[in-house]
């Protein structure tokens, strides 16, 4: 599946997201460049570090839209795990949800990459 342009409507997990009207693609591209650059510079260091990006805005400002569209773009080049904390808020131990989602989504990525490589031969 090819990455859809942000100026097109896209369906993600059964939800249709409209075309980007606020030029959020530019923000996504900037954040991607920063993360890739930092990851590449830390590749040779013995103590690798992790990164946290906080997307903070009032309710209805488009945080979910931005992160869903950005994650969909990133999936074409990088492993991505998207966890909806609100839909899993009922758990007593959130770490179980986080670990299960990481495992499930990364296994899908690995399997898809493997299958697409197999088709190339």
C-alpha cells in the first residue's frame, strides 16, 4: 500500500480522516526528520536513548488526526506502534496493554515486511 498524500482523504482502522486542511504534513515531516537524525547519530553510541514527543492541545484541536495520519505515513518506512490510551483506560495495569500492543503491532510489521520480500523473489 502506498502512502496517501495528506491532501487526500484516508481510511485508517475503519475511520475516514479528511484531507489535511491545516498543513499538518509539514509538522509531521519536521518531526520525522528530527527523529531520524537523532536515531542515526545515536546508532554508534553504547548508551542509546529513547525519545518522547508530547502532542499537547485542547480537546478537538486535532491531536488524534495528526498522530494517526503521521503514523500511517511512518509505517511505510519505519516500525510504528500506535496505542490509544483512552480505549484501554479500563485496565488496572496499563503496562500489560502497552506490551501487548507493541508485540501485536510489531509482529504485523515484521510479517508484512517478510511477506513483501518473499513476493519480490
